[in-house]
């Protein structure tokens, strides 16, 4: 009986020890989980400013930023600077939303580059070479450093930015690489499609002396033109006479030279018979009338219409096709990223 009691007591003590050990392990596990969670909260809220920070401060962030792109702020000041720069370059006013989308695309490309960092080339030497080239345009290295400082950069920080931009372009080019492969069949098909548009119409150089009917009668203008024509037939120089009497101020100073005239919809003075059947003869001054007055026209020889062959324009067409495909591919690349960001509600635009 005593032996049974001792055995039961030993079993109970062993059980209690297991319970205490299990409880201790559970306590340690809970403490570790809670500690990890608290550590993450500290990092998120005060260091990384991650999703939790964004959730708790989303109203504040929205009020301070022109846009939020996957938690990255685009300040109003950055938007204003970008808009001013683009308007200065183009000479045209830009809308806030179009400039905002420029910055959104830049942010998305920068983020995508960051995630592909190990797959992209790092070419510090090339970035430093480009920065050195920019510095050479300044009056001195000190002047260049001062220019960078006015924009908030040291030379090293600016070089970092240039290198990052090169990596972004490398990522974009890698995605567009398949679009730069254009075979001869595609070039031939495009040539056949636009062949008529490549035709260069017939052309000829033309000079004229213009006698306007704006301030004189038709008869007076005709007599003046006929007298000028007789002077030319007597041996006077066309350029000298045009400079002296032509009412076309734009061409008189050039000896009456209209330049090369093409047989197309932009033909100046269509009343003058310069092409086709019965065209004014080359090298001989001729009297002709338009609705503006009278002209003494001195046309040169006609160069017939000409369509370049496929071989003559193959490389030009290749470049044009690649350029068009790259533009389409670039738009598709960014449209996909932007659509994905809006669907996930990770892109928020706060300007109109």
C-alpha cells in the first residue's frame, strides 16, 4: 500500500513538473510573439513608417501629399517644380494631372528598379563620367558644387541619382527589348502600306517679280509688268530687277527667289501653270496673272515625282517602326503598373 502511494505521488510530481515546463514554454513563446509584434510596431510606426503608420496617418499623409504611390509621398512642392520645368522646356502650359501622372510613372519605375536591383547593371564609372561632363560646362568645380547645393544635392548624392536613373532606363530597355527586333518582312509590309506617302512630288525652282494690284489698277499693273519683262528680254538681271521693283517684300531681297516649289496641295500661287501639261517653260521669263496681281515668273527645270525604293529607305523605316513600337510599349508598361496600383488602392491622387 505504501509503495502504491509513493508511486502515485511520484507520478503526480512528474505531471506537475511537465505542466510547469509546458506553461513556461508557452509563456516564453507568448512573450516572444508579443515582443516581435511590439518590435515590428516600433519599426513600422517610428522607423520604417510602413503600412501601420500609413493606416494611422493616412488622412495626414493625404493632406500633405499631392499623391501617395505605394506609401511613397509626392509632395505638392515637387509637383510645382516639375510643372514649372516642363512648361519652361515646352513653352506651353501643362495641367496638374498630366504632370502628376509623370511623377507617378517615375515613382513606379523607381520602385520596380529597386525590386530588380540584383538583376540590373551597376555602372558607377559611367554615372561619374556623365556628372563630370555636366561639371565641365560650369565655370568651375566649385561653381558646379554650388549649383548642386542650391538643389539640395552633394556631388555624391547627385551621382547616386544619375546612377539610379541609368538603372531605371536599363530596366525599361530590358522590358522593351523584344520590341526593337524588326525583321525585313515587317519593314516590307510597312513600306507597301505607306509607299504612296513616301512619294516626293514633282518640283522646280521658281523666281518671280510681283506687281500688286492692291494700290494700282489692273491695267497699270499689267503695263508695269510688261515693261519689266521687256527690260529682262533686253538683258537686265532678274535678281537686280526683282530687288528694284517687286512688291513681294519677302522675296525681293532674295532676288525674287521663291525657292523650290512642289506640285502638291501647298503649291503657292496655284493660278500659275508650273506643272503638268502646258507648264511654263524653264529658263524663260513669262508673264502670268494671279488674283493678287501680275507676275513675271522665271521657273527652273522640273524634277519629276520620285518614290524611293525599299532599299533606299529600309533603315529609316526600321528606325520609325522601332520608335513607334517603343512608344506603344512604354505606354503599355506604365499603364499596366498604374492600373494595378489603382486596383489595389495603392495609388492615391489628390490633385485635379
